[in-house]
C-alpha cells in the first residue's frame, strides 16, 4: 500500500520538475497530478474503509530525523481532500492560467505543494513533519506571488511569508519540548511517553493552538488569509483554502492524540476560539466587496465551525460524556472535508467570474447567471452548502455539532451546559449570518441586471473550468446523501482522540447515523414536494397568460441597473449593527445644491486585528531592531570579522 | 422514526394543512374588532389562494429559474416542517433526535430561496426587504435554538415529539418561571419570523417600510398563492411550538386533544391580533434589540433552570 503512496509522491515531484525544464511542462505536471491523486487515493480509501494503518520506514541521514511514514485512518481522512481536490483544481488551473498567459513554472510549486502536504499528513517523525511543513509553506508562498508583477501580490506574499514563519516558530518549540520529554522525535514515542495534563502539557497545548492556528486561520492569527487569497490565482486559493489551511487543523488534532487526558479548560479555550473565529469571520466577510476577500474571511468562519466541533468533542472527552465526545469530533472532522469541497468550488467559481466578467468588486457585477449558467448553478450549490442549509453537506456536519452540543446541554453539569450553550448559540448566529452573506454574494453577482459593461459582456468559462466546478457541486450533494455511511470511517479515527474503544465509538456513531437518516428523510420530503409543486405549477399555468415584462418599478420611466441594491446596501443593516466591531470607514460625498448632479459613497472595512494588533506590534519590533542598525555597515570585511568572532566564541564554549 | 398510529397522524397533519390559513382570518377579524370595523371574512385567505391559483403570471424579464423556484422551495420547506412538528400531543410523522435543528435549518433554506428570488428581480425594493429579512432572521435563529436548549434540558429529550410529549402540568409546576421566559422568547421569534407587528406590518403598502411583503412584490398568480399558503403553514408550525407548551394536557382522548389544540392556535391568532391593534411597528433600528432581548430571555430561562 505504501508503494502506491510513495509512487504517488515521486510522480508528483518528477512531473513537477518536468514543468521547470520542458515547454510542454505544465501539461505533464497536470497529468502527473491527476495520476498521482488516483494512486494516492488507493491506500487512503483502503485505510478509511478497513481502519487499517500502513507504515513505512526508510533510513534518512538527518540528525534526529527518520523517514517514517504511516497512513492511519486519521491521516487518510486528511489525505482525502488533498488527493480529491488537487487534480480538479489542477485541471481548472491549466485552463485558467492559459487565459492569464502561462506561468508554466508555477506547476513545479503546485506539484511540490501537493506532495509536501501528502508527506506532511503521513509523517510520523517531527523533523520530517517540519521539513514537509516548510516546503508546503514555501511552495504556497511562490504560488501566491505567481502574479508578482502586481505590487499587491508581492505585499500579500510578504505578509503570508512572515505570518507562516511566526506560526512555524511555535510549532518548532512544541516539537522540541515534546521531543525533550520523550527523548525521541518519533510521534509514536510522544504517545508512548504518556503526557498527562499538567501545566507543562497546557503549555504544549497553547503552543499548538497558536502554531497550527496561524496556518488554519484562528482569529486573531488569520490576518494573512484575506491578503493572500485575493492575490493568488483562483485554483491556488482553492487548494490553499480548501486543503492547505486544514493542515493546521490536522496538526492540532494530531497533537491532541499525544495527550492522555484533556482538562476542561482546553475544551473551553477551543470553543471560545471557535466561536470567536466563526462569528468574526462571517461578520468581516459580510462587510467585504471583493468576492475572493469575502471567501477568505469565510474560511476563517468555517475553521471556527470546525474548532467548535473539536472543542465540543474535547469537552465530552474531558468530562466523560462519550456521546458528546464522539459526535463533536465527528462533526468537526466531517466539516474539514465539507469545507474543502465547497470552499474550493466557490473559489473556482469566483475565478471564473473574475476571468470572464472582469471586476472583482461585487458592486460592478450582476446578472451573471444568464451569461454563465453552468458556473452560476455550481456557485449556487456551493453558496447554499457553505451557508449550511439542507440538504447539502455543509448542514450535515453542523447538524452533528449541534447534536453533540444539545446532548451536552441535556446530560452535562453546569459548566458543560454553559460551554455547549455558548457553542450552540454561536453556531446558530454563524449560520444565520452565513445565509445573509451568501444570499448577498450570489444575489448581487449572479442575479439582477449587470452593473457594468464588463459584466454585461461576460460569457461562460471553458469546459475545463466548469466541469471541475460541477463535479465539486455534485460532491456537495453526494457527501450529504452518503453521510450515514461516511460516519463509519470515524470509528477508526476517534479512539485515539476520545480514548474510547472502537466498539464504544461505533455504538455512538450509529446513534448519530440514525439522526442523519431522519434528516435525509426530511430532505427527501422537501425534494419530492418541490418536484410535485414544479409539476403542479406547470399544469396550472399551461394555456394561461404568462407575460414577461420589466421588474415592477413603481411606475418609474427609466429604470437603470445602477438603481439596484448593491452588496454594500444589502449588507448595510448588519454592518451598522455590528459597527463597533467592524469599524467600517464610510466615504460619503452627498449630493448638494438644488440640482444635485454627483454623489458617491464608498465603504471600506479593514481588518481590526491587523490595524490594532499586528501593525503596532510590528512597528514596535521594527523600532527595537533599528537599534541594532549600527552593526550593519555593508562593509564585507566587517562581516567576515563577525563570522570569525562568532566561531571563536563557539570554540571557547565548546572547549569549556 | 417512531411508529405512530397512522390514521391519527394523518388527521392531525390534515388539520394543519387545512386550518393554517384560518389563522390569518382570525388575526384580521381581531384587528377589525379593535378598530370597530367589520373586517374581511374569516375565510378571506382561502378565497385569495383559490383565486391566485386560477390566474396566469406576470414575471420580470430580469429573472431566472431562481425566481420561479423561490416560492416552490419555500412552500416545500414549511410543508416538510409540518411533518416534523408534533401537533396536539401525538408524535410527528418524522421524528428523530435533533429534529428541531433540521426544522430551524428548513426555515433557513426557505429564507435562502425567498431572499435569492427577491434579489433575482433586481428591484431595489426587494433588495431592501431581503437585506432586512436576513438581518432579523440571523438574530432570531440563536433565540430559537437557545429556547430549544431550555426545553431539551428540562425534558431530557432531543426530539420535538419527546420534548412536547413530556411537557405536562408537573413540569409547569417545577419550572414555571423558565417556561414563561421561554414562551416570551418564542413569541418574539414567532412574531418576527411571521413578519407581524412590531417587526413588520403586513398591511402597509409603503414598500420602504416593509420586510417580508416587499420581497414578494414581483410574484403573482400561483407563485403568490404558494407564498401565501407557505406563510400560513409557517405560522402554524411556529405557533404549534408555543401552543404545545402552553397546553400541556395530552392523551385525554384524541378528539378533545385536537379540539383543545385548535382552540389554542386560534387564541394565539387572537393574541397576535391584539398585539397588532395595540402596538405600532418598531423603528427598524430597534428590531435587532428586541431580538437580542429574546436571546437574553432564553438564556435567562436556562440559568433559572440550572439554578433550580
């Protein structure tokens, strides 16, 4: 089985290299990516369905390192989005980049990114994990700055590079501490050394939340997301937001398996972080005008939902509520897969819109559903899925988290009830706001009349771009339909997290599957009734007058597209309601005089965490570092002197 | 799914589908009584729906399939909701742990389609209504969920049928204060979700002030009929949640149960009529405060219950 995995990774690397040197390289790389994904899916599916673990150990001459790989069900579950989405996004990207003028060399970084994520998830040695982590971060950096001619892309890449390395610093510290206590950098040794909850363990937990949370996009470490995603090409955003940020979640979950027990406070922290990320993510999303920036904030929101699920699971484990533990973790993890599917779908859709219609500002789009029908329907399904409405997959994972939360409310003691009610109320608010946000995106971009000439002249994207979107859209429905079956794969994953036996887990999962079946019955009822009503409507209207006229406009003589509601006006009540958090800037130029001619209003919502937390912080750091400026002269002989001095000091230390 | 005596379940379901539009008649009559008018006939909504079903349509050339699907999906959602909510003591036809979350989500799906259909016309009036609707519902959703949390905690049940099956006189004696607070929260959500005063005035014809009615300005004929019937069913479902708590007497025998339940629903409609007669619509800026208040009431109810 590991042969398949290794050949998948080597195929990715080899075809990636071909992209650097060959003229037809991009085609080879994309074909390699697709083939590698098929090869990679074999051990992944085998592990998921049989709950088996496949291991491989090769000698590796790196101090403390070992090329030790293992695909257990947890790794397999996180490998699933890697191998499922990368070929679809690559197909799309091939067509997308051709329209943008090539960037053939970027496929080297694409394939290396996919390969590094695969190795990262399978790695069982901290050094190997960190090497893969670093390759992943660097490759994604090069993909973000793909369009490096724009200053905006370079700035976004810089912010991403800095924040990802700050996160990595915490992860390095985490693994050093773990390795020190286990006397090995092997993950299995971490588990065997049996870290019990203590102040030291809490420090480890804190390091992993900050370190992995930076990659995943926990508030307030999310600041790189809304910069990097709009700058990157759409298929790269899809892979980064759909798959790469989940590596942060994987890291956190993998770290959790190292501990023997979890204190209640950890669960409370995760629920608080999840609620904060979820609510602030969706609020900032509502205030945005740029589709891709909005989607980036929605990744923060969905990471929040995932964290709420993990926090609920942790709560159940720490206070011996097995049902809450099993279903909470299952809901959180299932949302990882779901978010990967619909978020990449939405990014691909946003890319198709940007390519064919031009402006990224929603207020200059509109009426695209008629011009891009296939992109439109795929985007509609993605929007409904991410808004968490039935019968699509986004709702299924939220239903599980809700179920775990309500079970905690019924069965738990007072602190449990407080934590779970907070989770349930937050999830409810997030759901309501997500509906607001995605009716806005779909309604303003795809419905109504076009608000600019570019939008008016838009036409459908190439088949290579629409087919991956339609595949992802159908996955949104298929995952929901198959959800009672998908729950079974968790019986191999959850014992390590909940400290319950596989039988105990699968007993609880069966109860949850019962609820999902009930939900599917209700969903089937909706679909049957809607079909019947469509038929009834057609029968009723056959032979009657069906007039098509302009939209009712109060008898106004000359309606124009600019009279429509825009995304800013649609969001205004919510933006005002949460104005104290969002701090939206309004630039209003009011019409004046008896014959007013011109008037305009612009709103801009900057990230408060960047403005109030990181900007001052980095300014202070820079200020402090400038004091060391006198060491830098730009004279080479002085630098050589520094090196010689350093070596002397090291020698002196060593000789002592 | 809990097996039920099919006949009785169908009977209660049929009562919901038949009687729901009557609630609007009762509300309008109550208002007329307060205003000293004669008011429209009790069955006016039935006449309206029947007439709309016989008409053709006029639709905007801006619209797409989303506009035509809006009323259809909306009606299917609330009709499915009727299958989830127990009426008059008997378990609902579809019942499973966590079904109330699905009920809330069905209302969200209905909203998703209604709002999308409104935006499909490109009319700024409908954009205005849509924008307000999503704002108010986003706040009503947590209020509804926390209210369910109180009921779940008190009855140790995770499905609507078990929850309302256990609400009894004894429960009222144990936790009357929290039940009253939950009822208040649910009533606020009921008024907001059904677009009644003080949240929305269904009778005004000034589009600038409306929420729900303005979203359906461009719908006509059978589409509008579906929307009207859908809003009647939605009122029936959300009303049933309240009446199921207020009248906790079950299983006296079937007919008195059903009779009591229907009387309860009609009294709820009278209460709505009274509220509409004695209150003005709130300023739009104050609506969110009332809804946040409803969340607060529900949380307070939970705290009282935990403290007891």
